[in-house]
DNA sequence: CCGCATCCCTACGGATACTG
DNA sequence: CAGTATCCGTAGGGATGCGG
C-alpha cells in the first residue's frame, strides 16, 4: 500500500477520496508514537523480551507514574501490549509487547542507534 | 555507547553520574522527534532525495504553515536540514536533508511501513 | 506495590493577518 | 511564495493523594 499524502501530485488525485479513513488511522498511529515517552517506553520494553513490571518500566523510562500509566494504557488500547495482573500482595502487574509491537523492534533499534550517535557527536 | 537508563540496574549504577549530559542530549532528540508532524516531515523529505520547497512540504505533510515552519526551523537548528533561499520573485526556498538526517532514512522507512500495515489491518 | 482520579498549569498547535 | 507575529484554546504532562 502507498500513502497518498506522501506521493507526488498526479497519482494522489485519484486515491484521495478513497482511503480517507486509512489516512486517519495512520495519523492516529503517528500521534500515538509522538506522545511523550512513547518511543522510550517501546524501546525499553523491546530491549527485554520478558514481561516487565510497572515500576521497572517507570524507572527505565524515567517519567511520572501518571505518564507511564497513560502510555501503557494507550498501547493496550491499540493492541500493542498486554496487561496481566497477579493477585499477590502487594500487587504485581506485568506488561508484555504483542507480536505486532515486536515487529517494530528493528526500526526502533536503528532509530535509537542514530539518536545515540548524534547525542554523542554533539558533546 | 550504551544508554544508562535502558540498562539493567547493576551496570547503570556506575555510569549514572558520568553521562548525565548525554542523557540530556538524547532526551532532546527524542523530544524533537516527538513533536507533531516531525516524523511525517522527515519521512516526506526522505522520500525524495531532491531539495524540496516549502509549500510542497506543507502540502504533503498536511499541516499549517506555522507548524511546518516551526518543524523546519527546529530541524535546521539541529543541523538536520539546510535551507537555501533564492532571490527570485516570488521567493523560492529549498530545504534539503543533511547526510546526518539521511542516515535516519532506513529507520523511518521501516517504521512507516509498520504504521501502514497496522493502519490497513485495523480497517 | 500498582495505578487511577483530580487539579493545575504550561506549552504546543492552529487560525488569522500581515510583510518581503 | 515563504514565512513571522500574535492570539487563543486545548491537550497533555506532572504532583499529589487515595484505593485496590
């Protein structure tokens, strides 16, 4: 599939009317990914294939619990993470990426590699 | 280089004190990339190796001129795009990615591929 | 320990209008 | 055409505090 908005003028004309809803979905995902700490959250979880507990994620992402909870909630809504609560005392909740999210790993990894290189070279 | 925050506890302890500034730079870049339309802007410009004019970018990204101008300005500040103005009437300005930004292309492309697939399958 | 609800508050995005 | 300046509304992030 090709993305109308990013094509040159001629081809896009025809398709414009069709996949308006697809455009909406794409924007949806881009908005999701652009939320604060979202990339970090996904990256952190991708680093470690095992399910991860809330506080561990929070520590590594280094953000408020509010924000972390929001991001995890949004990811769950989009079917990118699964949440499993255990009836222990105190509570234990584990988050795991779905395989759809794991498919993002290579992209994320190379993106972070790029970020790290740039951060280095600007020291 | 390794990123302290995303490592497991033990190793990070030692390094924590050192590269605090690196952390700041990384966060800087992540914040930059997380701004609205930033990923789209980079992707659009990456699709086409040739320099691109303001209105063309604006059209493809589909955002207000304010936002597009802001994003391009920020990218220029970070050395990711170069701006070239020609003394024509009316004015002509071309934007091109620097090679640092072009290095991001593979990541962006696979990330967008993922986004498109997901947008499709959720129709 | 987990994480939602509330409040506050800023910063960001968009519309509009105006310059070279 | 390619912006900048201004204003404004709102989304969204953080702190705190409570409940499970």
